[in-house]
């Protein structure tokens, strides 16, 4: 069994999921309401359940992989 808590605390983690808003408005107040109503698009820059460790000690993973690891680590 892998100790996910030590994996998550040892190195900086970069999330490889890009999010942007579905609809935008120039007014900040209305834009916040539209974000809540219409949500966001997500683009994963790498496959799920794949963890990539770079040479400089940086861990890359998707948002869904990070959430599953934190749930299994008990954070």
C-alpha cells in the first residue's frame, strides 16, 4: 500500500487541469452569478490516474487524481 500522505507533502504539486468560465459578463457582480449558474469547462492536459514526477521535484497530476489521493490520504 502506498503512503499517499507522504507523497503529497514532500514535493510541490501542479494541477494539470485548466478551467475557464462558460459565459462571462463584464460586471463583476453578474459574472459571479453566471459562474455559479453556468459553471466552467475543464480541460485535462494529461490522462487521469497518472502521476508524473519531474527532475526538479515537481509532481504533475490532474484535479480528479489529486482529489482521489487526498481522500485516500485522509486529509
